[in-house]
C-alpha cells in the first residue's frame, strides 16, 4: 500500500500550502518531472475539490506531476464516479490520504442557496440541500441565502463535513482502510482571499 503514512501525507500538503501562501513555491524542473513520471507515478493523496478556477489542488498544495489524484466537481460533491475514483486512488493505487477541499465564495454553493434551476445543474446542486439545511439550523442568513457571504461560507463548510460522511457511508472499502489506519479522510477549506487551507477532521494520534 502507501509508501508514506496518512500523517506524513497531511504534513506534505500543509507544508505545500504554506509555500503557496508565502509565494515561495518549490523550484520545479517540469521536463524532469515529465521524464520521471513517464513510466508511472505513486500519488500520495487524493483530493476531491471544486471546479473553481481559483482552487487547483496541485497549485494550492504546491505539488508536482504525479503527486496527487484530483477529482474536481462543482461543489465538491460525490457521485458513483467520484467515489470510484477515490476508492481507486487509495485502495488500489495506495494513496494514504483523502482530502475533501471546499472553499469560500463557492459559486456552486451560491447557486444551490439561490435555487439555481438550469438543466443538469439542478440535480447536482440538490446534493447541497443537507448542507444548506444544516447551516440554516446553525444560524441562518440575513440577506437572501446566496448573497450572504457568511451563510455561503457556512454551507460550504457543512458540505465538506457531510461529503466526508457520505464517502465513508457509501464506500465501505475506504471506511475500512481508514479504520485500519492505512488511509485518513480529512476535510479542508480554502480561503480565496488568503490562499490558506485549514484542515478539519484531522485525527490527532
Ligand atoms: Zn466552488
């Protein structure tokens, strides 16, 4: 399985984000990275993030080619294809960490809060309904939901926690790998104003 522990994988991401925030990215030899990964790669973590153009996981965690599995979908929600990708990443390929990466000012969350009705979007954004309900219960909103930045942030945070729970509920193989200590599943939240990622649901041994 994984060549590094879940804790080491988390440290790599934390350190990478610190480099990103400070603007001191690791110098990269892209040509060498291409050569070194041509015959295969051993990504150490899998990230489920949003499609938002401001939150590319490889960049915000300052990782090179072959380091991360990345699944990106509006609102970082799960469906069967996403679950299969995460299960493959950890249970077949040996990644040691799953990160559900939400972010502030999320357009998908705003759309869901405003009841955006447009084709296939509606069905996907219905998955955010439990997070909206949880955030409403926790404090609600003053402005219309999607226009209230603190409510949108609250829904996005709830969504990270609920998505983590969904992954464990719907993917027994990942839940088992976590119970056995091979994999850790953690939440993370990216602030579009600072570039900083704050992790949550981290097990402290
Ligand atoms: Zn988003």
